[in-house]
């Protein structure tokens, strides 16, 4: 069974990447990444720029159907949340079919989660680990991990608290 992952993807403009029901990365001459095989070393050998090779490997090989992608423009900005709905494809651009889920405003995201998605890696695309439960909670898919780190347990409890407060607010404003 696939473990749902949360990916952080920095972009200058989310609308440029979200076209025709797909998350799209411009093909800069790499061609179809499926032809490189499944090993990370094959990607690293193909690209002079190691971070770019790692990003394309994650996009083509590690990202799976059912995963969430957080498109953000930096600290203090909103985050567009998408869900991957299919396999990697290349038609002149690198594409992953997605379904747009929602936009999270800066106030909807804890300071720790903001730090992780904006500063945790020098990479443009990376897996969110410590605060993934918070984002999964926003999508209604959270459990507090008993064996997780303190940050993972906090993020899950934060997500559950936010959902509780939203439901409470909805009941009291009727």
C-alpha cells in the first residue's frame, strides 16, 4: 500500500505550473525521463546540476498517485495544494496529472510548517517530513503518529485542533 507523501514545490507562479489538469515542469531538453531508468544515479549522471537532477528524479520516479503537492512562493505567501492523480508523462514538458484541492492562506499554516516548506531544503522539490501531518490534516487525512518525532506529533495535533476549531466555529455561527 502506498504511503501518502506531501511534497513542497517552490514556484514563482503556480498558475504557470497548473495547466490542463496537470502539474507541468518545462522540459529544457532533458526529454522523456522514463528513458533514464529507475536509478537516482542515472539521473545524477545525466545532469551537470545535481539539484536539478534530484528534482527531476523525485518528480518522475518518487512522486506517486495520491500524494499531495504544496505549490508555494515563499514565506508568508499562500500555498496551493494539489493531489497527484496519475503517472509521469512527457509531451514536450514533464507532466503529472493533478486535481486542485485548495489554497491555504499564511494564517492557516503554523510557523514550523512554513519554515519547513520554505527553508528545509535547497531543493526546489522535496518531501515534507516533519510537518506533513499538519498538511494532511488540512486534507482530512491525519492520524497522530504514536512513534513519530515530537514535531510530527505536534503537527498532527495542530491539524486536529484546527479542524476542531473550524467545526466549533461553524456550529456557533449558525
